[in-house]
């Protein structure tokens, strides 16, 4: 079916406030699934629950506070995306395939890069204060 206003395919379902409510429900279900099924997600949330308040306290200005807290949130976002990639690959089937390996490995690499950015950001902001 095509939306006559935009010539784009129209997805049946919720619109307006109903769409926002449905999207919020889907998001909470996704967070709950990640919490139940992903140990790395739980560990990163636990660490972020300590480091975000600490970063807000240690940052000397808005930019520092945003960077210290923001990289914590970024790691969680990347972990959620990596979990989504893994779920889709696993859904396709249990057999080994080179493309499945690439998808899972690059998702894992994205998490690693986000974690490295987390460390670099914290070190660059906090170490000069201590020296």
C-alpha cells in the first residue's frame, strides 16, 4: 500500500500518540530482553550506573560532564545494537557462515571501539586534573 501524500509505502499500524506509546513499549521490551539475555549489557549498565554520576560530579563544566556521561551511554547503545545483530544472525540459523561471523565479529568490534573511546575520554579529561 502506498501513502498518496508521499509515494512511500505506508506501514499499517499506529499513528500519532499510539505510535509513540507502541514505540515506548517496544523499547522497554528491548531493554528488558537485553537485561535478561546479555551479561555484557548488565555489566555495562552496572558500570555506567556508577560512572555516570561520578562523571557528572567530576566534570568541571557542561562539556566535560556531557563527555564523561555520554561515552557511558554510547557503550550501552552500541551493546544494544550488537545484541540486535547477534539475535538476527542467530535467528537465521545455527549453521556457520562466513557472513554471519563477519556480522557478529564487527558488532563485537564496535563494542570494543566504544569501550576504548570510553577509556580514552575519561583519561583525557581526568588525568590532567590529577597531574
